[in-house]
């Protein structure tokens, strides 16, 4: 059974409507998407439902934009909030938005729940979020829906049918990266470095990786550790794993933005440079430029910039009265091959440039693709990809 159909089966248990109608509705929407988007739904681990916001009537302007963060402890998350603020500030300047408020629960789901409920009490027009749990926020999200407040997530789906998840198929990403390792060396020993234990994305990535490992019998897992998507934690656990595994480690499957510190750890331990997967960053590109023989990469660009941008664009469209067709809008993740690192590198990228993230040369989510996710599409107000700051902009 495909991931899409598994999601449909799960969906019918959640909503009091005929199962056949829901399955047909979702399948019709997915089948009508551009090929690049339709492919994202194959074996997607998320529950794919019809949108609960097909009759949504947005409040009058100016809107109050509230953002619920679950963790601001690394440059990636900080950059998401910074870019989201830049975009919302443009709407504030135009008079469409009155204010932008951010909360941070520091990986405490109970605190995030309390903060979401506080946003509801304040009368926020919309709540955007990077959720800290796939399930624990559901009651608060449902309460926001009862108050006519859309709850739009990024970088991790939630199970409430009342949310709109702007996400990617991270199970596919985890699968693709193990597959890339297997193509490079069919009998590789792989160190698995995961993010924050229990986070929705971490669970999905590992599901995909385990499927690929089962299909690549020659690949062996040397050890699995959690780097918490944080550089110092990642480097510590990688050094510990190297010290306790004297046998060769050929590759490191990591799903965060810490490939540079992984490469540094192997160099520090005097071990051969492994093939490293993950998301490309400015500091990693700087390390590659300075140490081309110590950095081997094959991965993608899971970037904070376009994460914030797609979150913003879906939120603005909903406040503008546009109706999303599905509860989960999957965004393709741009691929970055080791032979193309020069195309992503910029002069400001050094091994210390931990807060610098590349900017894709073209919009990873063209407006015509985004249009396909809405029943009454129109151009996103306040959006112009040509005005996205360069990676080296001060």
C-alpha cells in the first residue's frame, strides 16, 4: 500500500465523513497536481486529508501575525524566524498586518501549548509554527480552529486535521540519502546522526532511511546517535562514535545542517573523510572550499529561507481568502550534488559562517506550483523572489 493510501485510510478514522468520498477527493487533487508536486505524495508518511478550511472567512485587515516556535537553539531556526519577520514586515509596511509576535518553547511541548493558547486569547489572525510534536499540540490547534485562526506549520506536520502543514516528504529524503550512499559504496559502514529525538521530521527521515537500508543489504549501521541539529552536540556525539568504532566508517547519514562539524570530527580523529549527507550550509561550503580533500557531500538544500518563504506564502494566501485543497502541502527539496558545490558557494562562506545559508538561484516553489494547491488561487501578496536577500547580504 502506498504512503498516500495509508494516509487516506488513517484520515477516514479522524473525520466523520464517508471514507470513499475523502479518498476520491484527495486522490483527485493529487492526480491533478504538477508532476513535480505529485511525486512528493508517493509514500508520504503524513496523513493526507482534504483541507478543513474550505469555508474559511478571513478577518478584516490589519491582521495580527503570531509565530509559535518550538526551538530557537540553532542558526537554522533563527534564520527561519528572521526571514519570516522580513516578509511579514513588508506587509506591516503596506498596512495589511498590524503586528508580528514570536514565542519560543525551547523544546517543551507543554510550554508551546500554553503559548499557542495565549496567542488564541490575544486574537491572533493566524498562527504559523514549527511544531515540537506531531501529536501533542492537536488540542490547542483545534482550539485555534474553533476561534477561526488558521494554524499553519512548517518543517514538521501535525496530526490535527485542522492544521495546514507546509511540509516536505522527509521520509523520501531519508530514503534518497541512504540510496546515494549505497550507490557510492554498496558495502558501506554508515554512522547515523539524527536530529532531535521524537521530532516529527526525525521520525519520518528514519522511516525512509530504514526502508532504504532494508533494500541495500550491503550497508551496515555502525551506530545511531542524536546530534539535536546543534553543532556542538553533533560534533561531540560523532567524536564519541568514532572513538568507540575503530573499524572504518565510510559514510555519515545526517539529516541536519551540521555536515561541516561532522567532517571536522573525522579530520580531528585522523580518520578518512566519509561521504556525508544532509542539508548544505554556508559554513560547510566554506569548509569544502578550504579543505576540498576533507569534505565529501551528497544531499539537499533544506534551507531556512525557502522554509520561511513557503510558510509565509501559504499563510498570506489564506488570509487573502484563498482555500487550500489539502491539509498537507508538500514542497520539493532541491538536490545538491557533490560535483556542483561550486554553484552554491559564495565568497562570504567560510568555515565559521554558521549563520550563512545558500539561496537557490531560482524559486524552489514557483507560484504556478503553489497555485495548484488552492481552489481559488491568486498571486501571493507581498511576495517577490527577486527581492530575497543574497546569501552574503548584511
